[in-house]
């Protein structure tokens, strides 16, 4: 059995039982999974695969085969959980994949073709964004925090609540931007507007938020009206390549993953041209703490077409070639795993609503696989988050990092006291 031979070579830790369509049972794993110190250790699990074509599909593409089988209901978790199954697989692939010529060849091919998959001119970028972000807004409300932050939260000591962690993330980013009243800020990939509105509300800056999602744009614009911040915040349906003004500050959170390696030079050249000489650019992006690779085939097909998370060597090289100064770099480890754990648990709690009202069982299983798979790669593999602070001049930011913590704590204390608040709250009738 081809799949059996491949799995025996890599599944050495933990205990995974696979029952195939003919009822044949195979057990993989010879030693306990060590505690990584990054979260719950995957436990023993049993899966049943009912599709007789699974072997052929696995050999053609293991990532697609497992993901599609779970979506279609032909891969059933009979003991343990999907977290246990995927966590065990990711742990073992990270540790033992070099011993498998099959996986090495598969990943080499995937990396070699990434230039095709990541070709994202404006029209394709718009289509790729719509594929994911123009889903029902109600779907995202099932699992995100109240401010609808769809990016990695920040978990300082003592913070255990998703809402508080997302507020900490926004203020952490604002502190790195050195915001001052009256400055102009460009928010590239502004999502539903939460960060832009916080910056305007707490710092009195004028923010232009741009997105390629019509669904997100409508929500963000309504939120600006509801909060009386229309004079300070403008949201547009616009690609960053078509912005013409210059700004004191630029921020981009969770958007760079959609740019594509082919377009890094254009991205950094364009953002540099949009920033004033003494300005600051804060880039928050998922990255890989390893050498460059390719995007998971299942994730690329079903969740993020055109997406890619860069290695630091790719990010730094592109920054240097565009003549930026990397003035600060922070690597957030495990923060995203904790964020996604909260999303996954909230999503599971609303399963019936997603299946019966919003979409269907297959869609739910697709997103369950997506959220669980992403959580385990941030726990047991080399996925991290980079926060890169970029400037055009050496003296644009202080020469020590104390100001980041000081500004964040000041903003948190001011918010607890109920101010400052720029703009006039709008009273609206209800009912």
C-alpha cells in the first residue's frame, strides 16, 4: 500500500489509527508527542476513510486529498478530534518530512510553481479578495470579536479574552506608528475598519482606509457614520497601486499575504512613494520562520487563492531593494495560534446556524478544516507573524524601543478613563 509506506516513514510520534474503505486498520506512531510548550499536545485519534479513490488522490496531492476528504465527509474522525489528527500530522511533518522523498518532491514542485499561483494583477487581486472576504458578513460575526478583527491578536501577560487581545493588538500597532493628532494615515487592507476607527478615535489622526472587498467597505463606512468619525475616516474601494496622495503614516495588517512574491517590489516601491520622507510604515503579516516555500495546495484552492506567507529572507530582501530602512522587527510566536483557537471554538459553537441558515455542512467542514489546520501550524510548525516597522530616514523613530510600551500603556489608561474621543457621537433612533 503506497499511502501506508509513506505514512510509516513520517508518522513516528503520537498515535493515529487509519481505517480504509475496506475496513483495513493501520496504526501509526511509536513514541509520545513531546510537549512543544506552545499549547495542547495532540492526543490519540482514529479516522475512517470511505473513499476507495483516496490512495490515488493522496499520491497526486496529499494536502488536497486530506482536506477534500474531510470536506466531503469521506474522512471521518471516529476517535479524538480534528485538532488531534492535524496536530499530529503537522508535528511529524515538521520533524520527519526530510526522510520522505515523496513529500520533499511534492513541496519542491509546489514551490517551483508559486510564481504562477501568485500572479496577482489588479483584476485578479480583486477576484481573490472577493472569494474570501465577500462571504456573508454574518459568517464572520459568528467567530470574530465584536470589532471584527480578522488578524492575529496580541496576548500580553494576563490577557485571556479575545476582545481584550484584539484591543491590545490595535494599540500595539498604533504605538509603533508614533501617531500624533492631525497626521494622515493610509490603512492598506482596512478590513471592517476597526483599526482605522481606533486610530482616529484615540489619536485624532485622519485615516484613509482602502479595501478590495465590497462587503467590508459597506460595513466600515456604516461604522464610521455610527461613531461620528466621518470627518476623520474615509473608506474606499481601491487598490494600493491606484492611491495617489502621500501620508504621514502607513499601516497594513493581514494584507501582505495576498500580494504575492511576484509583486513585492511593486508593493514596497509604491508604499515608499506614498509615505512622506519623515514617515513610518508598519507592516503586520504572517510569515514563515524557515526558508521560502509554497502555499498549501488545499488552502490555496479553497480559502486564499493567490496567497503566500513570506520567509524573512524574502521580506527583508524586498525591503532592502526598495531602499527602506527596517527600523524595528518583532516576531509574534504562538499569538496567532491562540487567536485562532478562540475563533475555532466560537465557530464550532455556531455550527447549527452556519449549516442550516448561512451555508451547508460541506462549507462548515471546509472552514473547520481551515481554522483547525491554521491553528496547528502556528503551534507546531514554523508559521509566525512579523511586525516590520519601516522608515525612509534613520531619525524617523526614537533609537530605543521604550516608546512602544509607553505609548501603548498610555493609550490603554486613557481609554479606561473614557477619552480622548475625536468626532461627535451620532444619536440614532432604533426600532
